[in-house]
């Protein structure tokens, strides 16, 4: 058993152990998260996503440093970084990332960095990320940076965890029609053009502005709900206050633009809180997490109730194309559904 | 009801209607897929994935054209294209892609192109893609190109649908450490450097060769299984014959390198069939599809059995942080689980 008081009091070693338990989805980790949950809800969750090659890790490094050393007239904030790599199911890419990023911030007890590569299922990864964020939140980290690699649905799902989502672009990537297809712009609360000292930055900025005009931020609230069940249909008819995502240029390797980016993040937090969106996003986030857990629990329960023998028989019929996948599901559920 | 004979006999309008039914997951679409399933298993499924900006759509166009007009001493093959855009849950990016790609191939009855943007859940998208591929397969399309945008877990999952996966890169993207994190290299059967007339192509090729030496293709077989249940544990101990992914340079806009790419695809097909990997991938694919369908069916059944009132009560406790997400799942499942 993990003593949750050690986590609440900020014991680093205990937290580190808990994170491993969460990543491995152990009963101890689950029990601790249950106990810690009432102590969560205080952190500002900031998602950072974008295509490979945009310099997200450096940017996250710089932001962490900013919250530690550059806040004007405020106490330094405790910063956690969860780096999620859903696109690397095979090798430990995230571990390599760790080494690169650690230099600036090593030895600072107010910073905690944790990387996680995909472990099989995407649902498992999202659940583990949510759990880690909760652990950091309960442990008193005020800023939690969630960094994801890539630009797919996985990143959209993980961005749903955040209050504020930064989408990072870089000059020279995505100036053609394919970039429009990437479509993650529409999850952006703040657009960052990193590597802004590179040629082509004006084109990138122009392209992003053009795309912003096409996007409809209001839809975001609609998308957040309606995922699973309409918890609060009233929210859907209420018109959401507008937030036009600003574009912020940075050169993370040199640290330029970071203070301005920090101000935009703070401005977004104030907007969320005054508009009621903070609360709405919290609810949407919890709903998503609830749905994912429901799904995986339903599958585990079913697995516990079906015999391997029966599964193999049905799968053989499927592999021989005697029955379709949907017919196989029907046979498996009617036979093997737990009482 | 859809008369499946119209599909089997190649009626284009009937196929088009069926594809819409599949995309909308209607009872008619499901019933037709059940009936068509015994007629599937003949097509060569070719996945094409890679980051935005690499020119995948042009490449897919050219490949379709190749199978129609450039096969040496063979009859032209019927070609279907399923363009999947999992990263665009909000706007119809895929529709735009359609217009760009249609020019070359319009009016050819041996080519069928269908785009699909994400409709909510990722699982739904994968299921719809699998269904469309089955419909094309049953309708006698011998080559099915499955194009996905992006480089995340979604693409890995969709690549699992294919017998042969092409990963497309382009010079100037991904020469830094982030590219290694993308990690989709390891799902590549064939690496394509498109836009190979651009500066930096030697660097890209060198980087890819270096990464290929790090990747272990043997793991792929292991990853394909072990996703859900070990159907054939014997497969895991059997050593897989080696396939070293070749690197093929192309300039899709000019059509250069396409014939050579076609030869590599054919060489891979022969390798799969002689090594037994074709059969193994078929099984892995069916297993993945079965798992996804099981999951969504379990959730629907549970939803049908729980009252909205009960759901709302539990969700309120969760939103107030009185209970954790996992405790909420427990309450919902113990109360609302269908008999």
C-alpha cells in the first residue's frame, strides 16, 4: 500500500514510485489514485502538441524554466512535465527525449519530469496519462505540462486532458495543402510558431492566420460534450464566449518569446475562469476519462467470463471466413458474457 | 436491404451506396458486410502513411495510375483508394483532398476513390475503414490503397489493416531528434522518400538508413499478436523470416520512381506469401477488428441497460470529486450492468 500522505506532503521518491505504479496500472496505483482524487483540481493543465520537428521538447523545457525563474512578482510555481509518445509503440523514444531535456532543469526540486512511451493500447496510454496528471495535481504541482508527439487523433484525445492547449508549428513544415488536413489547429487555444528565426516564418504565420479564420472555436465546446452521453445538454445551447487563439512566435533554443507565451497562457487561464469554460473543460475531461475506464473495464470483465477455448473456436470460424467479425462478436457475447 | 449480388457483380452505384451505409454504420450496412465477408480475402491491402507535407496523396494517385496503365505483361488491376483522415475530427479536410486527387483518374471505371474524415471516435473510424476495405475486396478490387494522414497511434492502428505498409518521408522534415520519436519507421515494410528532387535528400536517406539499423522487424510479428489474447502462441516462438525494408526514392509529381516502387510492393507481396506472413497478418488484422467490435458492442450493451438518471447521479459525484473515476465506473457497472 502507498501511504497517500507521503504524496500529499510532496515526497519525491514516493511520487516517483506511484507514477510507476500508475504506468503499470497496478492495484496499488489504482487504490492510491482513488484516495488522491479528492485532492485534485488545483493545477493548470497545459497541453503541448504539434508535428515532429517543431521543437516541442525545447519549448516545454523553456516554459518549465519560465515558471521556475521568470514570473514577475509571483512565487515560482511547481512544474510537472508528462511527455507522452503515443506514436512510438515499439522502442523507447521517450527515454532518449529525457536525456535531451534534463540538462536545464536537473537538480531543481520544484520540477518533476516524466516520460511515457505507448504501452500497447491507446486507451491504456490515455488512462495512464490522466492518472499521472492526477498524481502530480494532488502532490501540489501547480503547472502540469502535457507534451505529446505527433498530430493525430491520439493527440486530440490527450489534448482533451488540458485546460490550455498549445499547438506548435515551425516554418517550412506544413505550408501545403496537407497541413490543412492535419486539422489540429482547431484544438489550439494558443498557436506557437517555434524556430521563428528560420526563413519562411512570414509564410507560416500567414497560413496559420488564414486557417484560423476558417476554424470555429465555438464548436470545441460541442465536441467536448456529445462524446458519450449528453451530461449537460443546456451547455450546448448556451453560446460560448469567444476566444480567438493568438499566434506567438518563439525561438525555444534561445529562449525568445517565452515570457510573452507565458503571458498568453495566463490570459487564457483567466479567460477560462471568467467564462465558465474552466469548469466545462473539467467536466468534459472527467467524462472522457470515465468513458475510457468504462470501456476497458467492460472488456476485462468480459474477458474474465469467456473461456479461451470458446474464443479460439469462434476465431477459427472468423479466420476461415465462415462468419464475419460482427457475427463472431455476437457468438462470443451471447456465449461468454459474464453473469 | 442491399442486394449483395449487385456489389459482387461490380455495380458502382450500389457500391457507393454501401460505402455510405458502412460509414454511417447502419443496420443495412452491417447486414451487407456480414453477407459479403465470405467473398473477401483476395485483395492486396497497401497502407500509405507519413507526416503531413510528404506528398502522400500524389503518391497514391501515381500508384493507382501505375496499377491501371503500367503493369508489364499483366492485365490492369482494379484499384480502390480509402483515404482516412483521423486527425481531422472537426472539418472536412478529406473532401478537399478528393478534389485534388481526382484529376488524373476521373472517368476510369477500374478506380474507386473514397475519402473519410474522422467521425467522433477513433474506434468508429477504424471499424468503418475495415468495413470499406471489405466491401472493396468483395467487389473485386485487387489493389486497395489505404492512405492515412499523420504519424500517431491512429496511423499505426490503421496500418495494421494493410499487408504492405509504405511510410512516406520527404527531405527537410524530420532530420532532428524528434523524427526518431515519431517511431512509425518500425511499421514500415517499404520506406519512400518522396520529393526526392529536393535538397537534403542524401541527409534524409542517411538518417533513415541509420534508423533502420536500430529497428527490429522481427518484433513486428510479436506486436501484431499479444494485442488482445494469444490466439496462436506458437507463432511467437517461431522465428519470422527477415524482411529488410527497402528505401525507394520518388518524385510523385513527376511520376519518377513509381515503377520501381511498384516492383518493391510486388516483391513484398511475394515475400509475405512465401514466408507465411500474409496469413499471419490476415489473422492479426481480423483479431484487431474483432477486438474493436467487441469493445464497442460491450459499451453499447451497457449503455442500453443504464438509465440516464443513474448516470447523471454518479457523474455529479465525480464532478464534485467525491468519488474517483474508477469508483464511478464501479458504481455504474454494478448498478447498470445489463442482465
